C-alpha cells in the first residue's frame, strides 16, 4: 500500500472514530434512564415564584420572606417534614448541623443554603446559584453574591431521590365531598405544580371535591368546585375534611 493510501485510511479511521464519539455524545438517554428527582421538582416549583414580592412573616402564595419561600415550596411538594415546624432558618441549621448534614462544601440541587448563621436561607439550584426571597423580591443569585456571609449547605438528599416520569393515573370519587383549604392554595388549571394558576383560594375556603388523581411523584391532586362555581385543581395534601 502506498504512502498516500495509508494516510487516507488513517484519516478515514480517525474520522469514523470522531463521528462515533459525536453520535454517542448526543444520543438520547434510554427509556430506562427517564426519571426526574425530587430536587428537580422543588427547583421547578421555586422558580414559579421568581420576582414575587418580599413581605416579612409571609409564606405565600403571593408574597414571601426567606424561610416562608422555603416552607411553601417544600410544603407544596409534600416535603414539609424535612423542615422544623417553627419555619426558622436558624432552627433548621442547628438541627441539620447536629445531625451531621450541614457543611460548607458539596452542595447539591435541592439543598438549602444558610447565611449569617441562620438569618437568611434559600434553595440551592446547582452550578453555584441559589434562589431566595430578598428584600427586592424572590431572586436567583450566586451563592456568594449576598452581603450576608455564607454559612453552610443543609443537605436534604433530594437530588438522590428519583421519581419516574409516569403519566397521571386518575380515579373518580364515588361521590362528591366537601373539603376545606388548610392554608391559602393555588387553584390551577391542571393537576401539576407547573399548571397555570387560575386564582388563589384563601385558608378555610370550602370546596367540593369532584375527583382525584395522583401525579408521577405519588402526590394527590383534587379537582374542586369553589362556592363561586370555578373549577380547577388543588394540591390534595393542602385540603382537610
């Protein structure tokens, strides 16, 4: 084989190797890998509150303080049990620290970010970014961009908890039932935290539950009718008998 032919074969082999690597790099993941994490859901929910006004002592649905935003997002995803009942960033920090789940490094999406020893808290988005309720509203900033000094990541473990990307499975109630909102809740157009908000129902609002469904994370959503006749979906875990 001549020198030109050998060079041509080598070039073709190199090109084939590059093409194969490029295809593998952009190949879609297999169906078996189709899943999201609880961190993904928490972050997606938190981002729906972007630019909401800051009001001290509030936890939504329209205004927040820093711990109120964290509580609302975690509660709306059925994860309020990970936080202390006091809704205090300082108390959460002390609990996570005592349990060995607080550190200055190794933050994962869905972890909490504490500042000033517990004077401020946000939700870690990954890639050095955090979302939190600041005096100018709910904003995304760099972890170290705030004037209040960074204290620690509180490791929630949500980035390691996967939920399947399954379709909703619905069932119809055998009869209608009266329910009351336990807190102010969003009435949404569909059974999802990402569905458009139709209106806000105040705490203690009486609704008629028409049917229920469970989403891919196993959370119950109720389709309800309000006293004014509006129909929409609310988070079932925020209703009481």
